């Protein structure tokens, strides 16, 4: 989904805001160049990187904002037939392809309807047996399996102190790390903070044990470029389990779709993110070792395994549940839905149809009744002069994509 070149920005009078711009704009609409939403000016990006930059960055080079918001093109082919066609040729992941037809997919003879949904799935790869498990798959399976098994010790190590440790870790890694940093700030550049705060928030994401920022952001940007097409790394058209966690255990299939990380070149050009990528495993080991040293085995269980597994599944529900259950307010051409219970658990990420309609938006809960904890935090940061250039859709943009 395309982003905007001109966004309503409410400028703060703080020193940080003055440092961002020599001419404060109040709440006026301002025109942005790529250099304002990315660490480097556009001329420093290669042509190859420019082609697959996320739309939230690419759109900054386009003059007319309103021309960027348009309803998607939907092909009449089913996902299954489109998959067979796309995968029969060398993959070109730098450009979007047309969305498959949900109705055509429902007519596929081997499709299975996802429970309580209008989505029909056809598995394209063996998930468990009669398939190749490479070293990455085995490592992921062993680690994730061990984390889930460790959670079985939770009843035997229970205390209210450990519950508090879990809750604090859930907020720091799930809300500040994944939702606020990895997703809204780094993946979509929906707001900006001072670099020291950006890096601190990103490190909270590192502690979630969901991958380093470059890897996470790159994969997510591909998801938006190819949502619910065969180039999407985790579409429920290939099954609910596939979109939830199955894709994480099939390195060969996913690597074809997301191996080119140049769409995250804005992060790769920064020393901090390169350092985290090179030393990522040590940060994971160090965080678990610190928990054990400070609180023993109970802290390792509740602050490590239970917290990580809880945040895993909430993040995965955004990929799975919000693409099969809920309602659609905007015509995005994909399966994204607004799902209230994921919205609560994932700090506002469950308003997923809103997000796919306006991926650049710092606010996902666009209606007054759509609770969005992360949007509240962004406003708190703005109040203290720590967030600026906050992007939101205009009323005209919302009307253009809204179902009539």
C-alpha cells in the first residue's frame, strides 16, 4: 500500500523539534523529501535498493499525496494457481504483483475453509514429514520447542514477583520493542525520535528474541509489498498454521521470498544495526543469563521463556488471526482484518485492516473505539518532545479506500 509524501505533522516547541527543523511547521501539512524520513538522502541509495524500499520511504519522492492512495488491482486468478505460476519462474521480489481473487480461491477443489472464516487455504508445502529440514529449520525447531517446554515449569515456579517480571518483560519487549520500534518506527517510519531513543527502543526489540532489526524489518516490508500473494512469506492462503508459525520452520521456502535485504538499506547503513546483526546471538544469551543470575530458575522461566513465548504468539496472531478473523473497513484487496482481541493483546496491532490501508500511519486504531496503546505511547513521547514527524492518513485518503 502506498504511503504519503505530505503528512500532517504537529511540531513541538521542544529543543528536539527545533533540532529537527529550522522552520517549525506547527500543525501544517509539510512536504517531505526522502532525506527527512530516512537517515540518508535518496541519491545515496542504489537503483536496486530504491526499487524495493518500503512505500513509506518510496512515497516521499512523489509530489501528489492523494494520487498515492488508490484501491488495489485484484486479479481473477486464485492464490493456488497464481502460486504455481509464480513459483515456476525465477522470482522477482522487488516489484508487487496483483492480488489473487478470494472468490476464485474458494473454488479451488483442494481448498479447506479456515474455521469461522471466509478464507480458503491450500497447503503448498509439507509442514512436517516428507520435506527437507535444513540446519536453520532444525535450529529454529529445537529452540522454539525448548522455549515452549520450559513454559511447563511455570506452575512450579509461580510467585507474584515472577508474574510482575513477566508483565514488565511483556511490555518492554512486546510493546516498546516489537510494536513501537520494530514495526511502527523502523519498518514504516511513521514517526521519528532522537537516535539514542530509537536505538534504545530497538534494543527492546532485540530482547524479544524475534531476530535482529534488519532481518525483522526487511521481512515485514516484503509482507506489505506482497500481502497475501505467493511472494508474501506468511499468507493464510497456505494455511492458518503456515501464517502463524509454520513459515518460520521452512527456511528454503521463505528465503526465496525475502533473501534480498536491500529493502532495509536504511538500517544497514547505520553502525548500530549492523553491530546488532553481527552479535545478535550474544545479546540473546546474555539476556537469559542475566535473568538467571538475578532471579534463578524461576526468573529464567517467567522472565525468559513464558514472556518470550507469549510475545511470540501475539506477534504471530497478527500474521495469522488478523488475516482470517475480523472485519474490513477499507478495501485493501488483501485478507487483512480489524480484530479487537488481537488489538488488545498486541497493543493496537490488531486493527490490521486499518494498518494495511495506511501502512505509514503511526495510529492503527483510527476510530475512537479502537484502543491503540502504542498510539498513546507515541503521543506521550510527542508531549515530552521525543517524537516528531508523526504520520497520519487524511480524511480524504480514508474516504478513498473505505468500503461504500
